C-alpha cells in the first residue's frame, strides 16, 4: 500500500471566479512542488480545461482526474469526478441540455479561459458558468454515475452553496458514500450530520488561486499501483477499500 496525497477540488482560469494565473499547467506544477500525487481539476459546470491539465499533469508526474464542480438547480455545489477523460467529455456534452445559456459578463464574473498545456489561450466559454444548471440535487448522482463518474456534496461545512446551508440538513434518504469538508476540525460534527464515517470525508482545497492548492497533508492509502490509481481512488471514495 502507498500514501497518495491528494487535492480533488481545484479551479482553473476557466472558472469565472478563478484567477487567470491558475492555468492547467501552473496547477500541475504547483501540485508537483507541493508533493501531491493525485489532483482533480473541477471547474464550475465544465471540464474544458481538463484535456490540457491531463497533458500537463503527465509531464509533472501527477495522476490527473477529470472533474467538475456542478451547481444543481437548488444552487448546491457537487464535486463530480470521472474515471477517464473521455467519460468526462461525454458528460460535459450531455450537460449542454441542462445549462442555462446566459452570456457571460467578464467585467462582473471574470473571463472563462480555455487553455492548452503550454499556457496558450485557445478559446473562451461565452455563456456564464456561474449560474445553476437544471440538474436537480437528487438527479445529479444518477446522471454522473451513468457516465462512469462519482458525485458527492462539496464543502458541506460552508454557509453558502452547500447541501446543509441550502436544504437545512443532510437529506437522510441520500446514499452518498463520501462528502467533502473544508475545515478538518469540524470532521466529527459533520460526519454525524452526513451519517458517514469520518474516514469517508474528503478534505480538498476548492482552490481558485495557485497559492490555495493543498500541500501533501491528506492522503488515501491505496495499492501501490499508479497505473490503476484512479480506479482505486474510486473504490476508496465508494468505501470499498
């Protein structure tokens, strides 16, 4: 077994609230400097910078996971991770029918930059990624799973855009195998609220700037097999390891 240090919630310059310096290549580079093993790029409601991130991560020896921070119809943030880049691309395409096509206002929300692995701007997303999609909280897990992914509530201890802040409580009928927490000192209380064991709470940065990306602190103890690390990560998130 081996410690795989992780950060599974990171935003790039594609997220309207992300810093323009947070390019896919820079994110991978900071992850390498910080001693991370596995990183997930999770921009708001899109995966369009994941292809560049995968190439940059490979160059730095980082295991990349394609992801997204999905905003549900209720304005709840969900971390969505996919086993393969192709699965994530297919999900992103399917999400087109759920997005609300409102033109972005860069002067208000910031630019939404699509990059290549060499930090070149190759495009911009014209419609805003800031707003909620038409995917409901109840529908999100099934939709993500249909594309081989896993979906779980983001930053459940935050006062906005979290399932507890929006709904008032963690739905007792939900069957999530994990959830994300922002502050580790709250783990015991929120494990009870989510009806999850403490070791199934994930601690990620939700970084919108390069300096906010985690250092090598939290880890998954996985089989020493980098080639199948993403598959084993999914097993861990599902409580199967």
